[in-house]
């Protein structure tokens, strides 16, 4: 008599279901982006592009890449005035809810590398003062920087809207960021900003007068262009132009190897 298969427990059934959903997503995502590429080739963007840094209307150059996460063609615009590269517009024009779902799907099967050291460098680029209050914006689930800095006596918190984290010092919802901070720091975040001017205005709302920000990213150069999630490359004069539009000024920069940072101070 053939033995009957052993029934799966709840955890095993859930693991199988998650594997099937992930496999299905792997099939559907390229098809979705291929269809969107076809529509854009036929219809074009919904609105004429404007530079995300200086708000210029062009003319623009173009840079082309392919998304390694199944996102199809990445056609970006290059501002000849300030140097900013931005797009693709097919991603910038998506509803926010669709983008949030896209990030959640990404982080179900992908994890960033440990960014602790780069975040620590960005924090210290603020020239932090004892007794100050600081926020790691987009702190992720793959970094120990908040815990490390708190263990050293710094009053540091994190905000991470997309990746799951169990840290009691990291909040998930923007509404929970209610304090005013002496400084904000981030690593590998600025290149994800779909509306940088609006985000910088939001930073102003949570910074104390004269507060500082240090945003680290290799994408101050033309690097890591193979991801649809990277929509803003503040090359050349773009950081200064964005700062001037949003009540900041660039007061510092540091560059070596794959690490780049710009330090902004609120006017």
C-alpha cells in the first residue's frame, strides 16, 4: 500500500503559497512593463517633462538603459542646463499607490547590502552636536546605523516606509514623524525621489531652523542606472539648483570610491 503524503503544516503551506506568488510576479512584471513600453512608444508621456532639479523645460538629451528587475526600457532625460538626469517618465507618472506596491514586491525577494558604514559617514557629515535630535530617512532593514549611533549616545531615530523592520526606534508611517530635527541623513535614498522639490519642502517641515541634511548616494555620478527605482540623478549643478528652489544651500561634499555625499543647510 502506498503511503499517503504527510499533510503540510500551516508554515509549509504559507511558504508554498508565497513561492507561487513570487513565481507568478516574476512572469507578470516583465509583461506589464513591456506593455507599458509599447504604450509610451505609441502615445508618449502624459505631460511634457520638466527637470526634477531646476524645473527647466528643456531641451533635453536622453540616456537609455534596461531595468535588471524586469522593468523594461529605461529612457531618461538629461537637463542640458543643470546636468540632472531624471526618469523614466513611465515610472514618474505612476500613481503613488502603484509605486508603493512595486517596492513591497521588490523587497519580498530582494535585500540591499549592509549600508551601516555609509550611513554612519552621512550622519557624521552633518557635524552633529551632542544633545541634538537626528533622523535617518529611509533607514531600511539592512543597516544597524540607528542602533549603533544610539549605543554611542546619539538621539537618532529612523523612518522606513517600505522595508519591514522590527526596530522600536524606526517608524513606518510619515505621520509618525512629528518632531523637529537638528539633522536628517540618508544613504541611497535621494536617487529614489520622484518629486525632489516636494520632498525637500517636506524635509523643511521636520527640520529646525538652520537644520542640516546629508544625503549620500553614488548617483551624484552616472552610476547604477539599471534600476527603474532610480529616477533622479543629481549630476553636475543639480544639487545646488534643487537646494536654491527649496530653501537650502549646499555647504559640503565628500567623494571617494563609491561614496558620495552632499550636505544641505536650511536657509
